[in-house]
């Protein structure tokens, strides 16, 4: 998650995005210290033995393609994966 609101815009290519609300944080296994806003779970290939509660998490899935924009509210967890052909995207953060 980011401490600011975020607009993600796909310029060229395709990107898969999954958003999780802040209320789902206990299911996402946050790292500690400076990385507390990142999850220890590989959302693309979760290890259910290490992170059993992650299977309860319910994300909102989106696919961004050329010119698409996605608003990500501050403190919403997000996972992004570029298509194998690649993607160029730009993010804009604000308070």
C-alpha cells in the first residue's frame, strides 16, 4: 500500500492489477519495519502453507491496457503484474 492516493496509467502494453482493501491487511501478512507496507505473500503464486489466511483475501481484479487508468486509494494494498509482452505505466501520487 502507499500512503497517498495513486493514479496508475498504462501507456503501452497490458498490466494485471489486484486491489485489497485496508480491512484485509491481516490476511496479507505485512512485512515489518521499513517494508511494513508490503506483503510477504507472492500474490501471483501464494504459498498456502506459509500464508494460510491469504486464501480468505478477496481482491478486486483489473486489467489495464493502452491508455487505461486506475485509481488506487491510499492504504489500499495492490499487486501488479506486467503481461509477458511488457508494459509501460506511469503512477501519480498525491496527498
